[in-house]
């Protein structure tokens, strides 16, 4: 089972959390040193690795600071297509197909549209990913030994690289850290910290890559009422 772990900017209400990403983002601060040759090489290799992943499907688990859990499924297709479908008790879906993104409420049968340049996760939806062009604030290479599990009682120490970014938003600076394995180049953790210190977890698992995804998976039900009218 492939598993990626993210820490994501989801508040207790999904829509409130996404509102942080609805505003134009400007650099909060910049990296205060030059990257080493190895750091540059690794970041470029990671960017290419994820660029080569044209589609991905899987399941996700979202856990907030209070331990509240939401589960669902997701579909991703480059460029600029993603769909997160939350399961009960949530009826929310997040959908983008290259012309803005929509927050859909399946129970109320409504949708709310936002501009393409405000698409959540848009850094990972473009045709070509280039992390070096992002607003990097820190890069750290370190060793990590995962916690033992029944499946892996004696885990092997692995080398990781943490790539950090920061963005100014109307509610303050949002801190973002992406952690990748240096060997596989896979993303294993995404941490986002809100200005109030809140930090949440978004895990993706049972993933499959470069699979066929029907085009209608990224469409909005035409019978849903638009909240933008």
C-alpha cells in the first residue's frame, strides 16, 4: 500500500479552511542562504518525478487538531484537474478542471466557483512542476526512522528532504513544509501551520498512478444551483 501523509490547511469547517487559499499569495520571506548543489539536484529530481505522474487516484483521511476525522476519495489528472469527494458526515467535494475550482455540497445540491489562480494545490496540478521557482524559505536534509508497525516491526531509517515555503494571507503568514524521500522522491508529508498555530493532517493512501480517469469525473452536475448567481 502506497501512503503519502500531508499536513493540510483544513480548519474544522472545510470551507473556512479553503478560504485562506482564496486570496492572492505574495512572498512572506525568502531563503536566507544559497542552496547546495545536492539540494538543487534533489529538488529538480523531485519536481521531475511528480511531473511524470500524469494521473493519480486514491483514498484520503483528514484529521483536524481536535482529532475529528473525515474520509473520502480523490482523483488527479495533470494539468489542472483534481477532485476530492468527502464521505459522510461531510457532503463536500472540491473539483477543478482547468477553469477555476468549485466547492460542491452534494446534500444541498449547490456549487460555489472560485478563480483558477486560487485553486488549492495548484502547485501540484500544473503540467510541469518546478519547486525551485516557488517561494522557498528553508531546505533541510535529515534521517528519519518510521514508527514500528505490525506490518513493518523493524523499519529502516530513510533520508528525507524538507522543502519549506511561506505565504502572506489576509489572516497572516501560512507556513508550508513538503517532505520527500530522497531515494523514491515520493511526497510523504505536507505540513501547513495557520497563523494561530493550528496544524492538521491530510493522509493519502491506496494510491495508483498513471491510470485512466473518465473526463466526467471533473465535471459539475448541471442541475446543482450556483451560489455565485
